[in-house]
C-alpha cells in the first residue's frame, strides 16, 4: 500500500513539473471541476487541471483522507464528499470503479442533471460483476448513458492507462491524442478544452455511441498516438 502511494505521488510530481514547463495558455477560461473519485485517474487529471488554472474538488466518502493529496496540489485543490463535488463543479469527472455507477445513479442523478460529465470509466469482469455483464450485452456507451441519465455525458480519458497521461502531458514533438465522444456539442467543447488544458489534443470521434470505437478491448484502446495518427486509425475526418 505504501509503495503504491509513493508511486502515485511520484507520478503526480512528474506531472506537475511537466506543466510548469508548459504553462496554460492565457485564453483558458478557468472552470470549477468536481471529481468523483480520487484514485489514479482522478488524482492525475485533477493535478493537471489545477496546474492549468482550474479549481478542482476531489471527492471521497471520507474526504479527510484526501488532505495530503490536495495539500500537495496547492490552493486551487480541495477535498469534499461526492455530493459536494457535484454541487461545486461546472464540469464533473467520473473516476470510480464501474461497479459503483448504479449506486451513483441512485444517490446523485438529480444533482448532476444538466451538467457536463466526463465519463472515464471502464468495466472489467474481475472487478465489476453484474455491470460488466450489462456492458457486454449493450455496450459501455449505452450503459453509461443509463447510469448517468440527465447529465451531458462525454466519454473521455478512458482509452489509456493513467500512467500514460502522467508521462505524456504537454510532451514535445506532437501531443498525445485523447478520443472523446458525446451527444451534446457544448459538452464536447468543454471536454475538449479540458483535454487541451491537461496537455493533450482532443479527437472528437462523434456521438456517444461512437465511444465504442475506443472502449476497453476495442482496436482504439490503449493507443499512444498524435491527433492526426489517431484520427486516421479511427477513421475520423479532420
């Protein structure tokens, strides 16, 4: 456990250093971002967005456990409960194990109604039980739409391991591309801006159903490509 924590802190420190070398562009409009979950994905992206000038609330049912993480990220980061993070955020990031989605829907569906929700979840058989069966039967786009009903959902940051995000943010020689998909044009624009602010290039694949093309297990998953390369691989016009 301690070695995992130290490893995560090292990745976050490397991410922060990369962003300091490449500061956010002046035209970036600061947003308030509520992150449901504070594990590898949530902590990594939260750190990138804080360094880009956004305000971030990382959440847990026990927010006191996040003190060390948010203190390390600086004054634009704070900790809260999931309900507090949802109320706080102009944009939300869902970064919890996929098996938690039914409970999230039960607890918070009314709270996130109309909000932009970036869905970074993946379903795995070993971890996610019955929800994994739903994904096999119906596809993850449809299952996410079901459990995040009422939100303006964009699938993003689900197509690679968080270590790639930590290592490649703001890299030289062609940014790493992040595929995104959603049904709401304004939500896609907000998510695309946050992809850029985190140090990557967004590639809009199409409506939410098209996110199957970069779901876990698909040919578009786990790729470390530039935007032109990823667009060509996924057949997206630029």
